[in-house]
C-alpha cells in the first residue's frame, strides 16, 4: 500500500471538510450504503482475457454542507467492492474457456453538488477520486443521480438516491468500474 496516495485522498477530503465550517448547523453527518449492478458490458481484449463486471456493494460515511437554500456540497469516503468475471481462452491457440471470479476494491472520495429541486426531491452529481487498492492507482471518476429525501424526525434524514457512478476510470487503459446502483444515506445534523 502506498501511503502517499492514501494521504493525497485524505488531504483532499480534509481540505473540503475544514474549509466549510464543520460545527455550523448547516452540516449533516451520516453513513451510506450502496448496492447495484454494472451498467456497461465488460472489457473485451481480442485474443486475450476479458473482464465482465458483476454486482457491487459499498459503504462509508457522508458529510453534507448546505451552501445555499437550494444547493448542498456533499463529500465523504466510501469503500466499494465489485465482483468481476475474468474470462480467458476461446482462441485457436487456447480453445478451452477458463472463467474465474475476481474482486476490485476501491476507496472513493466524492465531491458532489446536490441541488434541492424541492423539499423532498434532489439531483446530485460531480467528480470523485478513487484509489484502486489492487492496482495501487489513483484515478478520477464521476457520478450523478436523482433522489428523494425522507425526514425521519427532527434532524435525521434518509436519502434514497439511485446513481450512476464511474469509479477509477482510465479510458485509454479501459480500467475502473461503472455501475448503476441504489445509494441510501442516513444523515443527522447538530441540534441547536
């Protein structure tokens, strides 16, 4: 594990965190879970190994800061794990098809803008940065979605947020995972 890369993601997160007055009433803290399936077919390498993403899950913590009545800034850290089917063979030189399961583990820091269309409906999206733990690489990505905010009681909310996310995307190399999933975020804000 390269500690300089982990430090880089941590510094980006801490900069956003401390730059936004962390003890203000406009802050919301919470945890999140995600699950879903890949939204794209796998990477095919002619005459070589191909990769076919399967389901994924993620969990982490979220920090949401209101920056105006209609807009919030959302960040945090999430650990995601995607199952990938690795398939090789099927060529004249190697006619037998061999399949195996592999996992892609990432730590992602999102930097999303949340637009509160109404008191319940919101749109969110923006860039994210991921550390692929298996390949030891840092790569940018993005995510966007639409959601519903359910107020549970007083200062506690549940955000139901279907999202499309691309994590650790390196286009020329065909790396990273892209998936469509459901994100559930439970937040609480300080009561004053």
